[in-house]
C-alpha cells in the first residue's frame, strides 16, 4: 500500500501507478466515452470548499476507474485543493488501521496539528501509545476531526484506488467519516472493483457505476490509441474486450478459437503473462515476490532476494529485466505494477511451492515488521505449525481490541487451520465463528462451526458455542434448543464461570422477550440458581432475577436503575438498564436515560447509543417531548443503519411512525409503519411488531377510522398473532377500549383486561387501564368517576393520553348537555392538544367547541417544527451553551457541520444569533 500527498502547486506522485504525476494525469477530453461519469465526479470536486461528501466509483478491473481518479486529482489540484491519494493492496487487508495510518500521518505529523484528545485516540489505535484500544467509532470521530480541521480553505480531497483491499477497520472508519462530510470542505472518492464486499458500499454514498464503452466509443479509443490496428483486428479486439478499455489496449488481435471460452479477466491475465514470458528465473522469482508483497518497497524485494540466495548483481539485473517487460516500473524506491491484474496473473500462474518459497523469503526480509512477517510465514506453510498459530492468535486478539472484526475473523480462521492438535483447532474455530457472527457474516460463522461438536468441548467452550448458536438461530424457535442452552448454562455455572452463565441468561431472556414468548420454568429456575451464588450487593443478582422473572422484580429493578449514576456506569449497571428496558417504557427513567446517552456519546460508544435509543424514543413519546423523541429516532435509526443493527433500527422507525400518527401526518405514519413492520418481520422482532399495531391503531383512531383501529389493536392482544408480546401488548388496551366504545363492541374486549399474574404490571399498562376505564363503564356516574380518577391519577403524567382523555371527557359532557362544563374542558383539551402538536385531537376539540357556539383561533405551530431532527438536536445543544466543537463530539459531526446547521437554523427560527436560541425554542419558559 502506498500513499501520495500534495498541496496546491506541489509535486505529487499517486503511488501504485507507474509514472503517474499530476502533470501527466490524462486530460479530461482524452477519456473516451466517460463524459457523464466525469461530470458527476467533478460536480463534487467543484463544490469544494462549500460542501463535501463521499463518492464511490464502482466497476470491473480495467474499466477505467483509475483514469477517472486521475481526472479528479487534476481538477482538485488545479483548484488549489489539497490531495491525499492512497492505492490499497490486497495483502495489507489483514492489518488493522494500516490504510488509515498512511492517510492521516501526513496530516498529524506536527505535535500542534490537532487536539490532545483525538491525537490520543489515534495514537492508541495505531499502537503509538500505551492504553486501551479505542472503539472503532471513537477512531472515526477522531479521523473526522482531523480531516475537517486540517482541510485548507480551498478544500481537501481524499482519493483511494482499489479501496476494496483496504483493511476492514479503515474501510468502516472512512465510511463513517464520509457520511458526515456533506457540510465540510472534504471530499472522499473511492474506487471499488465489482464483485467485492466493502463497508463503503453500504454507507449510502453516491455511487457511479462505470460500465463498458459503447461500440462507437470503443472504436474511437482504438483509433486514437492503437492507430496501426487494421479494421479486421479492431473487430476481433472489440469482441474479445467486451468494451473494457484495458482490454481494448492490451488484448492481441490474434487468438485461437479456444480463447473465446476465457473470461475477460483470464484474457487480460494471459496478455500480461505473455509480456513476462521467457524472463530469467531470478527475475520471475523476484516478480512473484513483488506480487505477493503487501507493499511496493524495492528494499523488501531486495531483502527477499538475499534470503533466496541471490547475489546483489543477480538482484540488480533481475530488477532491470523486470522493468524492461513494461509491466513493472522502478523509481523512488518503489516496485509498482502496471495494473492489479498483472499482480494477479503472476500469482495465479505460479505453482504453490514457488509461492510458499516467496512468502518465506518475504517473512525473513520483514523481520523488522513482525505483523507483516507473520502473515507471510503463515502463507509459506503447507502443514500445521503451533508457533505460528499461537502468534496469529495473539494478532487476532489485538484485532478484536482494535474493533476490526473482519481481520480478527480471518486471523482466527488461519490460526485454526495451522493448529497442531484438535483441541486448539476447535478452540480457535470457535473464536473464528464468534468473530464472523459479530461481523454479520452468518454463513461464515456456520462454516466455522461445521466441524465443532459440543460433546468434544469442555463446558466453558460449549457455553460459548451456545452463545454463537443463539446468534445464528434463536433458541425460541426450537423448544429443545432452549432446553439445551439452559442446561449448558447450568453446567457453566457449576464450573464457576458465573459471567458466562449470566451472558447466556441475558441472551436467552432477550430472545424470549423479543419473540413475545413466556418464560419457561426451567429458565426461571436457572435465574434463581445464578442469583443464589451472587452476593446481595452485586447488581447482577437483580439483573438475572428480573430477566428470568420480570413480573416479580420489575418494581425493584426500576428503583435500582433510578439510583444509578449515569456518568459512572460499569458493566453490571449497564446490564441493569438493559434488563429494565426489556420490561417497559417508563417516563420516570427519561432523565437517567438522557444522562446515560450523554455519557455514551462522550466515550464514542455508538453501539450502546443505538441499543438504547429505540426505548428512549418511546419514553420521550410518553412525555410528549417531541424534540427529544425525534432526536432519539433520528440518531437511533442512523446509527443502527451504519452499524448493521436492523432490530434496533426497526424499533426507532416505529417510534417515528407513532409520532407522525399523533401529529396527524397520516400518510407518512403509514409509510413508516409499513417500513418498520417489514424490517421487524425480517429479523423476528415481535416486540417491534407490537409497536407496529399500536401505531397503526392510533393512526386510524386519529382519523376516526374505528373499524380499522379495532382490528389493528386487537391483533396486538391476540396471543396467536406474531405481534403479541406478554408485556408490551398491554400498551394497546386503552386505545382498543376507545375504538371498541365507538363501535359498540366494548363487551368483546372486557376479558382482555384481566391481569395475568405472570406478567409485569408496567407503568404503561397502568395508564392504558386507567385510560380505558371510562369507555368500559356502563353507568353515567361510573363513567364520570372513571374520567376524573384517570385524569387525577395514572394518566396525569402522560401528556398525550391526558390531552386525549380531556377531549373524551369534554365530548361526553357535551353529549350529556352539560354545555358550560363541556366548553371549559374542551378549551383545556384544545390548548393541551395545540401545545403538544396533536393536530387530529386539536381539530376535534375545535369542532366540538363550534358545536357549542364557541370559535377558536387557528393553532400556532411550535417554533421547533420547521427544523429537521438533526437541526433540532443542534439547536437544543447550542441553546444549552455548548460550543460547536462540543456539539460535534456529542453528535459525531465535525464542528464545521454544526456551524452550517446553525447558519440554516437561525432564519427558520426568526433569530440572528446563538443567544436567542433558548427563548425561540421554549417561548413559554422564557416568559416565565
């Protein structure tokens, strides 16, 4: 891998392409047939420094991706932008942060080039400082700050060729960064070869697909670049190349009929191999070494030549002969190939024994770089080697600490292959499966487990195997599997491995909860057994009990959670929160959750944020705190998408759909409900499906479509329906009673209000039952008493249900012809609905008041309503007094992006400066 860097006007050699300096970058007009692609790409370059972003150029080998990158570099340098150019190589993909180090080092070389905090993160990630390896996304935040802060006034462009070969950790960091560059003077452009998987392709970046040239463009390219080729030869080359520019320039017009069976890649490889045919043995050997090397340093090849027994003169002559073939260039201490396919052709044509010999030589030459040497040692082996397997195990553990699960996965796989004994091979294969599962590669995890049998493992390893199997297929789908997992947890506990036993209980409990199932007796007994060996002071004791018996311990765990210090959470405390949130959305927890989220943001713990936001969104919905709820939805959905966590993403999307339903955005609500339902079905998230039916029912209720509301809400309470959940289905009771009352079907739902002693009586259920009481009552006195009791009791602290119940009470009084009382209550209901942006109920209150001869002024929208979710979050944080940089750290944005948001926020709120934000967002508070 090699890197070129240039500022405006200085020389720059983007390494990996022979003789490719900015002055030699091909002019735009000479790239035949690429006008559309060039226009799209240069639109991004020309937008600097006013806006940035990320761009992926995707196409097959030889299609012209590198040529397009040269055009971008030429234009950027002509505009005075700083250019960083990286050419990735396949063999370095196993080294965490290898590419990122080379990208950032030119920017952070000076001690004063960046703040201490991000520098510390990067130094630890790169191994330049002692300390715990930072989370991958903490590295992403630091990299974002570096690129944003050090971009010159004319902007910065990062160009990565062969980006499919970047190590996984770098690719994920750059995907994270590129999604956040829209308002920064930084543009990243990645060339990715078709047929490869990369985090960059899942980052939502604009993608330019580079396809084969048309026949006319292909003929024009041949006419200008191969003018001596006769017409018949042109036809043959056109047919063989399929419109691939490299094929057009490299393939011979002379070929046999058998060549027609070859793919284009095979034809190009054959063409490149023809150039090196007949070279001397030392030359062929050193060219193979260069192809296998994970860098292009000539010193590596020279050192390998010495290890192979060549003399200095033989090495010098071999390098000269290699350059004479035209597929290699030597210069500036570099040994570079004309095209990646040359490297692939040389490697694929070499016998296995020659490749292993070349790897062995590289391992000896790279003794000064142990990580690189290790991989070449491993590749040089035909059989098992415990020393190398052990060293790879250490490397895998380092990769895990650095957050690079892809590198960890590959390293464990190789370590397992090289293990001498069966026990070591199985242990490492299990780690390979764990890493694959974490990377989201379920098929690979299954392959890793193929040779494993729990009977051949000790109890602890078998317990870890159970955790992986749970991740691959929920045990709730198979009762026998559930029983096996519970028994395995018992054996683990008997071995004294309490931590692993707790992990198993949490994993099984969360699966049961998400699937909406009941907790079997064997699982309950397991929870009690684990709790029995934990001291009373250990918070995990309550965690295990609450997970296995939520009805009995819900109140205790709620009290324990409220006593936690959100700024100093240890693993046990987080378990406590995790289990509490499986039970219910409780508004009492809102403040603690906000502090906990702030703590997670401060430490860059994006996965923890993504897991907390779905339930936090519902908590804020309970409080009708729309700004905070919308922020939770936006952040949670975005992070779940970036991190590949669809179950959590569906949870935030349905929260957004519920908000839209309450605010009268009915079409949008239905779209979000459908999106969440589709995602929840795909991942088996039955608890999310419960929310889907609740949101759908409320959306119909808000429109007066009571039949449809009844059907949706009734489904959530049907124990045979996929949307049933033993705890969360109770949330729908109040809305179901309301729709049933409008339809005269209240007797059909009365039995649903009988409590199951095994189910936790949660805050939301208490509110739902209180809300339902007036609709269930039959006598006039009972109805009024139920309204009064609910409004004074459980419903009082839940603003949306309170506003709706005030409206229901007022409407009932109007039907009783108690007009003055009705008028007073309906005004209160109208004002409450207006304040909460509950447009359907606001309009209904106005309609009832008109029927009583009372007119109302039009509703005045809240000041925050024109803002997007992200703008709202920026405005709220700025109103609290945080600086742009502090806001950026909390929201994982650059401070420049924050400034751009504020620039757009001020006119939307009708203000001109930061000091006016608080009064604009919260006018009532300011008046008080």
